[in-house]
């Protein structure tokens, strides 16, 4: 076992001559022993950390599967009673036990994708402004904090704002273009959703743009490219997978929004004729009618709406990930 020694020279007879041995060799042995012990601790810590990650990952998988199984089990009476006609039925009348989910499916897709189309230009503009033009300074910090605050505002506040401010504006706009001036409807809910989902794509896009290697941009500038050409030919191609991931995240947020949409969409169970019509989403009709569902099939039909919404979200995310993979390759 190695023992500590002073930093002085020690001599040791070596057959015919005395050879000078530096004592600096001995502390290396001590360091080697400590290094071995430390490596053993690192290995144990690494194993514990790896097992913890595996347990957490399996827990999330079990949780998602548990939600899916619960929805399927609770939807069984509706599935047995209504069958596949439930998905393309256009009439929702709980009094006569007629349940068709197509108006709510169309309303969900219309509001979500219209909100996404409205929000994308603002999200990308904010991401490029904060990531490329003004990454530092008091004004960019203020804008970044403001955008992040949008995501933190409760959805019911957006609903109140929509009732007090947005609906009258939309009503005036509808009167000016010659459509029924209700104010409530898919268009109003899409505008609110667009505001709510801007921070998701904007924040992720800003982070991705700031991660673009500076030598790529400097090389483009050295070749005489303008700022717009660098953004178009260097930054956007480099960050396209991350930007699309932010768009996908925004879409997932829009699909599941409930309270703000419920307060301004009009809550009618008819097939929407256009984007200015009133309607319902799958989330809003569940929030409105589940407390009043006094029949087994009625309650099960509402839960089946939740199952359809779950599957629609999963399918859209799978398609989005496929597109991201194609973009990355």
C-alpha cells in the first residue's frame, strides 16, 4: 500500500550503483488508486442514473397506455351501441340518443389548422427577430419575456378577453364582408388559439436559430450574401427540422385547448358551413355536456370523443415526426 512521502529525492541501492529515484513517482501510484476508486463510484453512479432514466421512461409509457386503456374501456358501451357510424354521423341529439361525432371532428380540425396558419408568420418572425437580428438587449429581452408570458396566461383569461374585445371586432368585420354578424364562431376561436400557440413555435425557433454555427453565417457574408439571403439559404435550411417541430408542438396545443374555445365558438352541434359559422370542438363539447350526461350511452359517447381526440393527436404527431425525419435526412 502506498504511503505519502515528502517531495524530496530518495535513494535506493540498485546492484552496483545507487540510483536516484524521484519521489514524484510515488504520488502517481496514490493518484492511480484514487482514480480507480473514483472510477468505481462513477460506474455505480452511472448505473443508478441509467436505471432511473429507464424507470422514468417506462413510467411514462405505462401512463400513456393507462390513459388509452381507460378511454377504450369507458367508451365500450358507445362503441357497441353506435358502431363505426358514430365517426361520420352528422347529428348529435342526446334526447333521441343520436350521437354523431363528425361536426365536432370537423370543428376541431378547422379551428386548429386555421389557428396554426395564422400563427406561423408571427411565430417565425419573432423567432428570426430574436434569434438573428437582435439576440441581446433590453428590447429583445422584453419581447422574449412578453412572448413567454403569453404561454403562461390561463386560457380562461383568453376566453374573457375574446368575449369582451375580440367578438365585437369580429362581428364588425363580418358585417363589413356581408356574412352573418354573430361574432361567435370558428373564426373567433381560431384567432384566440393563434395568439395562444405563438410562444411554442417562437421559443423553439429562436433557440434553434441561435444554435446555427457562426462560421456558416460568416462564410455566407464573406461571399457577399445579404442578411435576407443568409436567413433564406443558411439559417432556415439548417433549422427547418426544429422549426417544424415547434409548429407541431403548437398544433398539439391547439387541438387540446378547451376553455378559451368553449367561450367563443358558439357551442352548436351542427356541421359548420364555413369558418364564420358557430360550432363545437371535441374538447369543448366534452367540457359542456359531460357533467349533464345522465345516460350510460350518452356518457360513453362523450368519452369516446376523448378517445377520438387522443387518436387524432397521436396520428398528427406521427405524421409530423415522419415529416421532420424526411426534412432532417
